C-alpha cells in the first residue's frame, strides 16, 4: 500500500492541493487534517484539488472530498476538482459529485473517439467514387 501524500502550493490567489497515493479509511484522517490546515491558513478564493496522482480511493475518499467541499463553501470559497483519473471520475459520477462540484480535466475522461479501420483498397475506392461524382 502506497502511503498518501499531500502537497499544497499557492498559485497566485488560488490554492492547489495535490493528493498522491491511496485514499482509504487509514489515510483519510491525515489527508483531511493537512488539507484543512492549508485551506484555513491561505483562505484562497478557489481551491483546486488535484486527484491525478490517486492510485486508489474508497468511500472514505469520497467523504473526504464532500467534507472539504462543505468547509470550503462555508468559507465563501470554491472547490474545483482537477484531473481525476478515469477510475476516480467513475466514482465521482456514480455518486453525483460531478453535479455540484466543478471538475476540470486536462484530457477528456470517458470519451473515446471510435475510428473505423479502413483498408487502403477501401479508402482508394471511396476516394475514386467521390472524385467521379464531382
């Protein structure tokens, strides 16, 4: 089991909190304390919770996110989830968190571009037919 780590940095007026490792009932309390400490110290108008480094998260992690959302909202700030992995995004969507917490992702999550494999012969035939109809 990889022990969870939390890194925080102030980016302009915004606070970026990065969580790495596994978020479960063993690590959630420690993570919560570290996040709360920085959130209350910096009192940033926006807090970005970067979830790109999470290897595993159970319901304790979901509770952690929801609890931080409430505290940050009560302070008059905004929580934004940043770059969740595919598995974490599934959890957030299934639980409905994506309906009330903004999620920013650097890459599209859950959307796959499907491309039909076409042979060279099929492509040439289609191109020739198109030219003939012009």
